[in-house]
C-alpha cells in the first residue's frame, strides 16, 4: 500500500507538472473507458448468473471484482467527460477522482 501511495503521488505530481491532456488523448481514454464499462459489466452479469446456478462462492467473488472494474471504468468515463466539458478544471477533477 505504501508503494501504491508513492506511485499515485508521483503520477499526480507529474500530471500537475505537464498540464491538461490534448483532445486526441481524451478521445482514446473515452473509448477505452466506455469499452471497459461494457466488457466488465457483461462479465459481472455473466459471473453472477452462473455463480447462482452453480452455487459457487468463488465465482460470485470474481463477479464482484468485475463489478468493481465496471464502477472504476465508469468513474474514469465520467471524469473524462467532465474534463472535456470544462477543460479549465482538469486539475480539480484529477485530484478528486
């Protein structure tokens, strides 16, 4: 966890130093985030369905991981849309999300 915290601080500091991303990069992030929401969401539904049918706690827990991936990808998607709509607050949205 300490290493993760150091990595996040370093990455955030670098983002603040470099400034806002260009429009091309934002379109790539939106495409990847939207695709990830669809894929992780589908996997979560699939895993929850079969976990119930097979009465598998392990598959249910894996479904939770896919659901968390869906939520994270959705947050990235919304974050990117906010940055595109209000480019001047990119630093605030990066800090909050």
